[in-house]
C-alpha cells in the first residue's frame, strides 16, 4: 500500500480550526502538568487575555515539569560543567517549523492547533496521512510565524501528553542531506526498559542542543536501544566520552557513533567474504574425529575440526572445520560441497551464526510470501 513520505517543506493546510474541540485527557505521568496547561485554554486564539494566561500557565508548568525526576534513580553523576541549554533553533536558521511525532492515529489538525496556538500564533498545521486510506501516519508538521514561538512550543510541549501519548517534538529538517549525513548522531544500547525517549533526552541534553531523540519501541515495550542526534559533532563526542560505559539504572550502556545500515551491512559482507570457518553436514555417523580432520587437511592448515555428538557420544552428522586462511577455507567449500563420502552427499558452506541464519530464513520467507501475493494480486478466485 502506498504511503505518503514526510515532506521536506510543509504547505499551509490548516490556517484556523473549523471548530474548537475539548482538551484531550491527560494521564498521571510527570509531564501531565505541562500538557494540561498548554491544552486547557481552547479560546486563547481569540481572547488575548486568555492567551496570555495560557502562556504563563504553560511556562510555570514547564518549569515544574523540568524538575521532575527521571524514571531511574541509579545514574552516575553527569559532568557538572555542562549545563542543559534551551531548545534553540539550529544556528543561522529562519525556519519556524516543528516536527511532531509519536501521535495517536486519531489526533487531528484542529486538536494540534488548540495545543500549539496557546504558545504563539500558528501559521499552518499538517497531519501526514496515507495516500490511499487517509489514515494518520502518526506525525505532523506545525509551522509558526516566528522562530521564538516555535522555540517556546518546543520547550513547553516536548513529551507533553496528547490523547494518552507523549508527543516527540523536534525541529523540522528541510534538507534531507543534513538528516542523512549522520554527523552528531550517536547510538545507545543496553538501555533499561524503564528508560523512555523523554528520559534519554534528559540524560543527553547536558551535552548540547539535540535535533532528535528516540528510544526504539516494539509496541509499548522498549527494544533496549535508542538514538540521539546532536546539532554538532563535538557534542556527540562529549556524550560518548562521558556516558559510554556508565551505569543507567544498574545497566552498563554502550554509546558510540551511529553507523548507517548500508555501511554496517557493507562491513558485515566484507567480513563474511573472508571467512575461515566452514560448516559440514550430512556426514556418515561412522566417520570418526580423526577421519573428519583428515578429510579436510588436504586443502590447508586445519586449526580445529569438531564433530558434534549427543550425550551418548553418537555423531549427530555435522561438524565445523576452521582453517588458518580464508583461501584454504574457500577451496575446501568448493571442492567438498556435494561430494559423496560413504554413500552420503556432503553439504559444505561458510559457517553462520544462529542470528544470521534466522535472518536469512526470515528474508527467504518474506520473499516467498511476497511472490505469492504478487502472483494472485488482482485475480478473483471463487
């Protein structure tokens, strides 16, 4: 099904709400006060006094929100010399557009207008939707007339709750090259499940302005890793220096520069192409350990040869052979694969890790499933 991609610039699609809607329910989380103050006054766009009151209330609630403790207590001390900075717009920008993510599918432009217009005049709002079903994709763009208003909204509403879900707000990046450059982007793994996106943001904001921050989720459960994209590379280096190896909620976390998937896969493929360990299966049960080693010594220096056996010592019909060099292992695979020994045809290939085999099987399943769907697409069966 075709979906709409996130636009690099946002057309003005909602200049004013058709009708006022009730403020969304706010849960009992630590950010509830900030969300309630920003959303409660729905007539602020037409009443200057109400607008001023809403702005003051939101600022006071935001100050209280910033003082809320993180959801984990056992965190090592952060460097005291680095104080958190405001969510100022990236240097030299005149862009007053915000990206608002992690939205509930039922959130509308009018509800977002009520929320964000309390912090300053909103120029336009667009909720991105599926091109076919028109269902919300869970993110939107909010355009302000002035950069200071956008900064105020980011300070006061980031992680505020709307429709029982905290909004993840960041500056809209109009230049796709900047988003994909990777400079200042770090990867954090082995996170405690209690550490959510807000907690991760609060942890790393001490090192400099953050463009985006997200903990990877599987539904409502954390996957244990996340990403923080800083405005500049120096802040990322400082974050790696001070946080890598520290304990967050009794867990030692790894922090390093984010490596794009294409580059990671390229390195993995390069390592795979230089294998020295091979896997051999469909062996006759009568083959001994010595015979198994001798079988492959003709191709080079065998550093180890292991036949797998059950607890009773009976051969399970497969084993592993490791050579001193990749070239020796490559020749062994080419010469011994599908060779018949003791009436059984051998299967010989590069040894794979369990996770790698599972991933390969998953890709094969997805490819077969897609082929079947394409085969019968548009065919009316009775």
